[in-house]
C-alpha cells in the first residue's frame, strides 16, 4: 500500500483515536500492526520537516529555531519552505500492508472525522451502481 508522506501523521492520529474502540480481534490486530509500521515513517517525516524549518527560519547561534510569541517558527523564506515541504509531503511511502475494506469493519462505529483521517488505508470502493 502506498501513502503520501504528508498523510502519515494524520493516519496515525486516526489510528490512535480508535485505539479504545471495541472491534473484532482481526481488525484490532490489523490497525495495531498498521500503526506500528507507520510510526517510524512519521519520525522520518518529522525530522525532514524540522530540517526544512531550520533551513528556512531564524535560528540562534546553536542552530535552534527562534520561536515567536505563538511558539511558531519565524520563516525567512516562506515560499522556499512551502515548495520543499510540498515536495516531501507528496512523496509516496510504501507500507507493506494490505488495504482494508469498509466491509471488513463490520458493525464498528467510527465517526466521519476519524474515517477521513483513515481514508488512505481503505481499498478503493467501486461504484456499485455500475
């Protein structure tokens, strides 16, 4: 399965949010394995994102980000940052997992906001009207 690197953090947050739901063992196991495979990819993406922030923001003598009053990095080249960020966020990451189908979830109730976070994990559903 391929997921855009920029989606991985959101997918992992969605998996963490459903972690306390009661669901069949097979589905619980699938979600837990998927989360464990995504975590290292999130860490790689975050390191790359932080390197971009340091490259395009004000830093102190130690190379640490200088934050504003809202604890945000002070970008010195917003366009450069956005361009490189979009490039890394759009990279495909291959995760050795099979996609899941909506039918696999059975009667598990997951709210639409979390489903939206998890969409990259689902098999493409064909239009059943055809």
